[in-house]
């Protein structure tokens, strides 16, 4: 009986400390127009609510949760960069961990 209690407690501990699949470690990438987040495979995602990341320097690795979007909503900004930044998607950061 004591072994069952210990095994049950260990399994509960494992469940509560397991990794959250919704948290992604990403690198902050900035260019002259906006902020992107780069995943571990090297793909860049445009951040619609990039004001949340203004205080982070380029190259900083952060853990975030985000939602995938079809496009950014709000004011349309003029392109200020001469070069095009290739992106794999558009995201909205929901939480910085």
C-alpha cells in the first residue's frame, strides 16, 4: 500500500511539472520595420503586437505563448525597409514567460 501511495504521488508530481507544449523558446529578431520571433528551426514569424517586445534586444531568447493569425489587424504601416523579410507566419504573443 505504501508503494502505491508513493507511485501515485510521483505520478502527480510528474504531471504537474511536465512541459507545457504551448510555450515556445524563440529568438527576438528586429529589422527596420518590425519585430519577428525566430523558432529553433530558423523560421521567422512576424509579431503583430510587437510593442510587447520593444524592451528586448535583438538576439534575446525568450519563452512565449502565441496564437497564429492570418494577418495583423489595426493600422496599416508603410514599409520602411528596402529589403523583404521572409516570414513563415503571423503571430500574436499571448504571454511572455
